[in-house]
C-alpha cells in the first residue's frame, strides 16, 4: 500500500485538489449567487474585440482605459485575456 501511494502521489494530490474544488463550488450553492455580471461580460467582449479587431467595443484602438456603462475598467485584464481568445 505504501509503495502504491509513493508511485501515485501526484495523482492523489491532483484528485485531492479536485475534491476541494468540488466542495468549494457546491458549498452554500443556494446562498451565494453565481453568474456572469454585466461588467464581466463587458470585459469579455472587450477582450474579444481587442483580440480580433484591435479596438475596444467603443472602436478605440488599443485603449488604456475601458469604458463600461459609465464607469471605467482597467484595460490590463482585457489585454491579457485577449491572448487566450
């Protein structure tokens, strides 16, 4: 048994992380609202526009500050997320 654990310690570690993830995901699921809010959706669309067209959704080329429903957002996240789109 001990040799089996030594051979599979990486798999056991990642399974443990997966179990912690599942527990934290379903912990108080009915009390904590989940979903994509307006600012996250807007940031995702800005990242998509930057990745494909090089402009924000307001047609500003590579902006330093993003406008989102009257407020502003940092463009660093959108620029970094555009690499993955």
